[in-house]
C-alpha cells in the first residue's frame, strides 16, 4: 500500500523544469498545446502560481510529476514578449517528492482523475461576485483568465438570473439552455413573471426569449443606440444591467416616437440636400406600400458654376491615377512581391472610387420639373435608416389623373363632372387586382395574335435579342418576355489575354449592316427598318450579337447544350487561343511552372536548366514556346505544346441523363411515360412563369422593373 509521501517546499527556475516520464499525460503532448493554455498563462500572470508544481529530481533537472499544464503556461509566458518579467531564470513555487516511484505515480494519476470542471452556475455567480465585491470589470476579468470579453459578458449575464430560476436549473427542473434564455432580460422581476406564467409547460429556450423580447428594447440593439441620448433626455425608464448593452429601455412607446422623429429628420435632411419637394418618415416600407407611388430617376445634367471646374479637376486627377497605376504594373516583372513597394495601390483604388462617385454626383441629377413633385421616404430596416428617393405621391401621378385632365378637353371634363354630380355610384373604379387581371388578358390576346403572324414574330424575336445586346439606348421593352444581356466576364488581367478572339470579333462587327439602328430613330422605326434587312445579314448580326452573351461556364450537366454547340464551333480550342505570360503563366508558382514544362510538355531537361532561373525568366520561356514552338522540338514535344490546355479550358460534349430533367413538360406536349429515346431534350433551367410589371412605377415602369429584378 502506497504511503503518504513527505513533500518539501522549494523554488526552482523555469529552465530547470521538465516533464517527468511518469506524468500521466506525458504520452499526450497535445494536452500542453491546447488553446486554453493561454488562458491559464493569463491567470498565472495576474494572480501568480496558486498551486505549486509537484516535482522529483531526475539528474540535473526536476521532472514535473503533477502540473504539466501549469509548466506549459509558464513556458508560454516566457515566450510572450509582452510578459517581460517572466524569463527562464524566474523561480516558481514547487513541492519536491522523494525518490518514490509508487507515490509519484499515485500523485500524477490522482491530480488528473479527480479534476472536475467548474459547474456553469458556480462560474456565472463567481464572475458576478467579482464585479460586485471585487471592483472588477469585464475587461479585467477577461485579461485575468485570458478569454474574450464577450465570454465574460455572457457569464455575467447568466449570473444575474433570478435565484428561483437558477435553483430550478440546479435541480434539473429546467435545462441549462432554458435558464440561459432568461438572461435576455436583466430585470429579475420580468424574468420571474415569465417563469411563473410558463409553469406547467415544457420551457424551451426559444419560447422564453420570444416572451422576454416583447418586454422592452435592449440598449445594445440598433434602435436603442440610435435614440439612447434622446431617451435619457426624456427621462425614459431604464432597467440597468451589469453590462450596459444588456440594459433595457422599458418605455417602448417613447422609443418608437423617438425613432420616427429620427427618421423624419433624416428624410428632411435628404430632401434639403437633393432639393426635393417633400419628405416623409415610415416605420416600415415594403413593395405593397410603394405600389401607389410613382418614381423617376436622375439623369445626366450639365454642371454649372464651381461644379464645372471641379469636374475638370476630377478628370485630370483620374488620368494621373491611371498613369501611376499603369506605370507601376508595367514595372511588375511577375516575380513574387509587389509591383512597386513605394506605391500604395489600395489607396489609389480608394481615391479613384471616391472621385468617380463625386463626379457622378456632379453630373447626374433630377430635372427642375421632377424636383417640383418628387420626394424621399426614410424608413427603418436591417438595423439602419434606409431611404427611397425620387418618389411621386399618388395624388401627383399623371397616370392617375382623369382623362380630361391629361387631354385638356374642356367638353369631356364638363361631361365627366356632370356624370359625377348625377350619381357617384356610376363612377367606374377598378380594384388593383382587377387591373392586373385585365393586363393578363390583354397579354394573352396580343400573344395569340403574335402566334398567328410567324414572320413578324420571327423578326420581333431577332430584333429584341439584337437590340438588347447591341443597343446603346437601353432595353427595348420588358413587357416582351424575352430579354438578353451581355455576359459578365470578370478577369483579373484582361489586358494580358491573347487578343486573337477580340480582333476576330471586331472584324466581324465592322462587316455588319447597322444602318437600321441609326441615331434619332425611335424603337418602332428601327424595328421596321430591321425587317427589310437581308435574311443573310440578319443571321450575321444575330451571330455577332450572341458573341458577347456567352457566359463563363464549367460545362456541367446543366450546360449540356452549350457544351454540344461549343464542341462543334471550336473543335480545337488551341487553334484559336493560347495561354500568355501575363494572363496565365505569370500567375502560377515557380514549382508548378517547372512541373508543367517537365511533365506536360515533355521537356525535363529544360525544366532542370530553368530551375535555377528567376520565375520571370521561366514565364518568358514558356510564353515564347507557346507563341511559336521551337524548331528543335521532337514531334511528341511539338504536339504537347500545340494541344496543351489548362485544366477547365477543355470543351467536352457531355450527355445529360434523361433522368436529370425529371418529369418535365414541353408546352402543349406531355412527356410522362414516354420513351426516353423519343423525348425532346430541353433546357433544365427553363422558366414557365411570367414577369410582373412593377405597378408603383411612374412613366418608366419598365425601367424600374429592370432595376429591381
């Protein structure tokens, strides 16, 4: 039986402490690399070493039998440059154990087996007592234990929960999560009211929070931060918490009134800044609210006075920034590093963006006619004040005026007045839902007539697609469901891309007959002119227009049709495209480039020769090789160079499984139960729906639909 060992108090330098072979955790070094070692180190730095290490002499050093994590924390302090008082020569309290293997084993096992984590409730209350009686703050507690302030804040809130609720959690009448939920409100009276009201039902954390959320506004909420000063000035009641952001503004009526005042003040400031006719505040704004409003948008305006000189100064400065950036990038060799260590490209980009925004403000605005009737609404959403500008009130909308008011026909106006005087019940007023239904019926009639005129429908479809893609005067019409847009093709180095494709497209574009798109013509006039264009030229125009509509894709299963078409159009991609140094090779690591040369291009000797060169020299070599394969290449090497494509650039035809389309239907044709081989392959992303017109738009409803889409 192991006897109680006799321990001797001693101080030992940190440099002489090592982990003992008998330590129970000696085989688990990850124990001493845990994240909480830093927390333990912070505690030791603040409070000192509360428990001495149990050590045993092993040769010239002392082996730590019990306290390995404390030793790891001491080493953490030694390596911390901020903790200057801790060095390898710092001596710490220890208790030495005589040369007794059995006793040493028993002690190290006992320390690790008998340890128990602190009960959460005890930890919560301990933190609270430290603030109430010890004069500590969340910051000092966090520094003492090496944890984040938010963690301390959370613990403190839990320590302020009503004693009856904590008692219920201790005896497991409610879960720990349910108890934590009561900390959403700092008023223990409110907590107890909710707790008593929920007796007899299973208390879930989310239901508790929901009930407490309606009992005031937290100081940490965005609304409370906005009105806090005015709320205090109005002597609004506040239930204080240990943590200020968890305090509660209990007078919700006062909070709402102050919020509306803030919204109105913001709207008025925007009205004055923009020169609008009116300003209004709303608590919430949604699509239905805005349906009754019209809207106009700013257009290009000629600057006047000082704005003219400012615009000229901005244009000159933008040109200077462009030159500085271009010069810096021209000096960039492609090696690891920055193009110009003395140039702050981020600052240039930021200044460029700010100047662009200022220039736009000076050259864009509302007409005098619009300013006399438009206004701004300020509302609260996503934790901040939002605005909608350029709105026209329902009573000011031209499309809401009686027909007589718009035409100025006095006789018709008189008749309308007489009819109104005769009987108000005779006035025809349509509900919005009925108006929408009538538009649907109207669209069906127009669509049926279009289906009966194939030639016009064909030309309209071509014209709409072409005008959307090539037009420089906006989209033709959103009421016609088919729309097309130029694809977004982001590229980090567009100026470095092989220009063969762009040159070919420019040549094709120059050969088009675009006289039908003459300036000064309206869209209907352009359409009629387009209809007389030779069919062959129409096809060429469509082809060039579609060139800019192809989006970047990986040719997955949903892109089976595009992969099929692309494989026919470009059977050999390398015949029309090559990778360049700036756009591709210069963006690879040196080791990757060498591997590509040796493995993919079958040039291992060249790779070995280039291994000692700078990356820029390797990039130049590969770019020259791909621009004109060397005459010294073997047939196999030449084929490798002429056919190699980067991963993801290959165009492969992929057959889309029939099952991928599910039980889809073509309009007017059932495919359920049909033989898969007889089915017509369709686009798995087809949309059988229809697009609604935005009703709260004024004269430019379709333009608004485009912006909100």
